[in-house]
C-alpha cells in the first residue's frame, strides 16, 4: 500500500464542477480540507456534460453491459446518495420490451440480478399509465434516479455549507495549480483534460426533453431496442427525458436518425407521447478511456479523476470516497487507481 504525506487539512483545488468534481469537493470539504472548486463555465453549467445526463442510479441494470467494477462502485454510490441527499428518489426502475425484442429482454433478465418479474397486472399496479402496454416487466426495486439540472446546484450548495469555495468562470489546468507544495490538485475536467490525458475520447449521448400531462411515471423505464435501450426518465413538471444513444463521434447536436428513433420508441411505450410537446434537443460528450472504465490517476500531489463514460452520476460518489481515502490514509483501489 502506498502512503501519502499529505495532512488531512491540506488545501485541495478541484477543477471541474460537474458531477465528478462536485462529489470530490463535497467529501473533501466535509472532511475538513480547505476546498476550492474551479469551473470554467458559469453557474448554470449548460456547457458541462452533466447538464445533458440522464441521472440514472441503476447499478443492477448496468451489469448487463458494464464491467463488474461499475456495479461495485455504483452500489456504494447508492449509499452515498442516500446519506448526502436523503430526498433522492429510489423508486426502482423498469425494463420492458415488445414481442419482437423478446430474446433481448430474456437475455437482459439473465445478465442482471436483484429484479422481480412482473406480469401485466403487476406492472399496471406499479405504473398505471402502462396498463395494457406490455405483458410483463423486470422491476429493479433498489435503483433510483436524480435530475441532473436540479441535483448539481444542490451539491454545490452542500459544498459551500461545508466550507468549500466555488469559483465559476475559472478556466485553469492542473499545471496552473500545481505550485503549492502543501496543496492537492484534483483534475475532473473530463475531455478538457486531454492536454494531460490524450487517450481520452468523447462518446456522444443524445437526449430529447418532452412535456405531457397524459402520462405519469414514478421511475425510469427502459425499453429494449434493436440498437440501444430507450430510457424514459420522469422529471418534475410533467417533463420526460428520452435518451440512451451512445455514439462514437465528437460531433455536436442530435442527428435526425437518433431523434426519429428516440421519439418513435417513446411512442411505442405510450401513444400519448406522440402528442407531447418537444421542449429541448441536446447532446453531451462523455469522457472515456479506451477500455471505457473510470480511472483515478496519481502523479505526486496531482490526482486526475476521469473516464466516467456513461456512468457519471452512478459512480462519482464512490470515486470521490476512494480519492479521499487515498489522500487521508494512503489507501489504494487497484481496480481504479494508477500511480505514475
């Protein structure tokens, strides 16, 4: 086990106020460090990847395609979300499929754990709006979801309440802040860190925000799809986020093909979505390493936390806990950490 010489009260500079940096800042501030969180954008965070995220806290569902480390970090993160933001909705999540995707549905059931199979009546009892829409469903009762555009300001408020400072409009790099011999720098810039980590790439995720009062959902619904599962995620004020695309491109915007597929799939979940009002199209670039796994890189007093890919809201709390454990106690998680 490597040991760090940094004291618990060491000043900590964190770059990037998105979901990764916000959780780092919160846990370090709560632990008594003098935290300064730098964000190049403004307080609205509209340029951040987190602004376009789904906010699903679904470690069991992600086990269908993700490596076991994602489930491990995700399960720990659920506890941290409950501890720090007790109002986080943990209503579970649902997976449904039409008959033509039956094989994919059964495969999903085999590849995942901690779910209950609901028949049509059980599904209707849980989500009355879906009555008569599907013959059965998988219900993952332990999962939750957050609304990124609401929860990020809450985390920022918690950071300030714990004594941390947030500087918006502060466009700095890790090297800019590495001059303090007693300080620690934690780089959570995502794709902005390619000056230090050129192997990072951007993976586009697209979303559509729609509004309707004709459908009521209490939890995210995943619809099996020939190319990707569609997510229908309820928001406040009769809003729903449609998403799930994961495209190997760094082009901005939502493609016509993706828009047609997302809207068409949503219509098959419930016809009332066909009459919904489109509020917003958008896309974000998720930072990913070649293996699509997160990485905490350690180089002296500079630490990088990056490569969260499409699991940012799911695993950011656990990554922050690991970083804090390294700084304060020298603990190393060999699955996640890399030391130069």
